[in-house]
C-alpha cells in the first residue's frame, strides 16, 4: 500500500501541478472541466504564480461542490442566499463583496464576528478582481445541505450538459451585479427559519445517506448487530487481508457502509444539526461525503488563532523522528456528539478509539492481529489478549474533557474512562508538547479539524480516522503523507504493530518494526504540508472558488468564459479584456491605452 501510494501520488501530481503558462492552464482547465475558465482567470493565474503555489490544475473539489448549482437559475441562487442570511435564526452569516471590497453583513451575532473578520481579511487580498456577490457562511460545525439522490442526480446532470468547450465567450462579468443582490438588513424579518433542527437525533437514514443511489447498501440495509464487525461494509476500502485500510477516499463514502449510522457522532447524535433537503448555497469548513455544502478553507487555521498550530519552541521542540518517544499520543475533548441519557456516546468515534487504547479496560478479551506465520512466509491472524496489546503497543490517549452529555451519560463516561486509566480526564497539555511523540492520533471531532495540518507539519507520523472532508482532502495521499485507520477501529492495532513491531507469539514469528517506513511517511507528510497546505495555498483556493461562484451567480453565466491568447512579443500568456464589468485586465489596459 505504501508503494501504491507513491505511484498514485506521482500520477496525480503530474496532472495537478503548476501549468507552464496561462494558455497551458486554460487548456488544462478545459480538458478537466469541459468549459472555459471564469472571467479574471488571468488574474488568478498570476496571483497563484506569485504565491508560488504548486497545485494549479486540480480544483476538483470546487468543481464537485458547484456542479449541482448549474441546475439552478442564478436569480434563485441569489434569492436563496438572501433568505439564508437575513434571518439570524438560520445560523448562517453573510459576507458582501461590493466594488472590490469585502464586508460583514450587519445582522451577525457578535460571537461569530472574529471568524468572519478573518474571512474578510483573506478575501480582501483579491477582492478587487471579484464581481459583486454575497456569500452565506455556515457558523455551525455540522454540514447543512443533504439533497436526495434523485434530485441531486438531475441537477448534476444539468451541470454536465451545460458544460462545453466553445471558444466564443464574453470575458467580463455583468456590470450591474450589485443591484442584483438584495440588501441585507438587521431589522425584524418575516422569513421563517429555513432549516430543520435534528440535533441529538440519529440522522444517517434521513440525511447522511440520502444522496446515495437508491439501490446502494446504505439505502437498503441497516446493521443492527453492533457487537460484530460488518466485514462487507469495510471490505470495499480494505486490503485483501481486511486488516488495513487501503482506499482512504472510498472509506469516506457512506453508500456502501450502512453501519456508519452507529459509528460516528455526526450520524448517531450530532451536537448541532440544522439541515435541509433542498440545494442551498451554504459555504462550510467541513462536511461528510454526501452533503452538498460548498467547502472553503478554515479561517481559524488561516489566521492561526487557535491552539492547533505547529510552533515548536526551545521548551517544546519538535525533534527528529528517531529521537521521539515511541508512543501513540492523543489528547482531546469528548465533544464529537451529544449523549442525552441514551448511551449514544458508546458509538462515538473518539470514545470507541480511546476505549480500545485504555489499559485495563478489556480484561479477558482478545483482538486479532495480522502477524508473520511461524512456519511459512505468509501472514496469519493471531488472537492476542487485549491487555497484552496495550502493554506491547504503547499509547497515551486520554480525554481532556467529558463534554456534550447529560447525566447519567456523563457519569457513565467518567466511570468508563476513570476505571480504565488514572482518571476520567487528563489536564490539558500544551499543544506543542505533542511533538515529543512518534505517532499522533487524529480523530474527527464535531467539525472542521485544525489539528491535522499542524500534525502533518511536525516530524511525527499521523494516524487518522474520520469521515469529515475539508478543502485540502484531495491534496493529501494516505500511506504517503499519513496513515489511515478505519473508523471501526479494527485496523488500529495491526497498523500500529506494523510500524512499532511486535514480539513472537505461539503462532507467529517476531514482527520487526518498520520505523524507516514510518519516518519516511512522516517526513514526506511534513514536506508536502509545507508545500501545498500553506496560508498562501488557502488564498489561492479561495480566490479560485469565488471566481467560479461569481460566474455561477451571473445571469449571463452561460456566455461567460476566459479566452487566452499568446502575448507574442514575450512568449508569455495573458488574457484580453477579462474582468469585472468595470475593470480591464493588464493587457486590455495596455492595448486600450488606459
């Protein structure tokens, strides 16, 4: 799998990385998306070049997120945006772009202003090239839009039919854009809230799998035997042995995994979940596959104003991998879902993994581990006592807080994790203290994750389990930049044993450690994060996203497209007459003398 990941990444990078010229970028865009780029693409291209971004061609996440909106009229998108923003009860805030300046809608609650200020600061860097528009920003951690399969299929098909590669296009956004967006006021509103509140409910059937094909396992089946591993659910994304997760992208697809209904807080009992079945233009930081929110970069991560940043110091250094403590480390809150007296917490991802890693919690039980057979060159599953596993595969995993619960569930959680270790929770440690450990465990919380990219930037190896996707999800490759774990937990110990090593047993030979492979993945993950997950890369992604959204919300969108032509005297490539209705691009100004 490690070798396959190398080949997969190189194949992807060959098509995704920097274009040699603007005309090359335009050509690659047409090939990938079967339509011309949006107006102002030349300005985006030059911005991306100046920012030294490596990824110039692969913005498939943007294409996937926006494709269904080609099945909706621009006027309807603009009306829905206003409807979402104007009533604060929708928990959606507004960002307005007018005349090349970005601002926050006046009706937002004060607790969200800091996040929106960060978003405005990002957009302000390139707002002069954007058409007038409003953006509906999700201020909750959960996704908001889950469109049924039959409706989504029609809208996506309309988007694909609308795609073409015609060369004759108008290269400027409409001039009177600002007047097409209704004014957002902070006075009383008559519009009722749009979303249905499902916080604390099981939502997989109605919302989590609703976008799956009607004949898929998650639409036809329910897995009620939670005590047994659903091997048919895990098999499509596992290796032949079933012990390791081999296809990270497929593992996040709910459609073949009906048991996901009982494996993640988002599906079991989300702490916040206000959602709608209609396609709505909501911008979110993260979502599970199957939701139709439009992903944009996390402002908390962009502004580096959270604790989850890689900032080693003399007191908390990030030593080379070989000098770190050979332990799998986790600290975090039990905040993934809400447990309201129905024992829902027992199904949450974080609680299940920490239960697996808690010493003393599994006396008398065993777990199968894939190990080299004693009398052959093959591998066999050996049933190892769980207490032995926890002693031989060292882990330091504790909660810092038991949250999002009411008694008796809070009491039960504290009893569970206190009886299994030295206490129910561990005092918070400096985030910079994480770097002393070779293996860092990243588990989904209730929303977007600022930890993962910080972990990648360290010299430690990241183990990751989860279903939530973010803007960068297509850019990282499992088994090359990080180690993937199945959310069911059965791959945790076999994977850790592979890297850490395991002594001989009655049935198996010694499994030597593969620390060279661990160090290589850790260092490649760090180099890659430093190359393509920078603050500048977030800006480039957002700039590109808003140009695409500008075209999507333009009444003349079917006529709009960038057309590049060669700048013959320098051998470089720029566009003629691209821009907002009131702005010319560089070459257009030169030719026109202004």
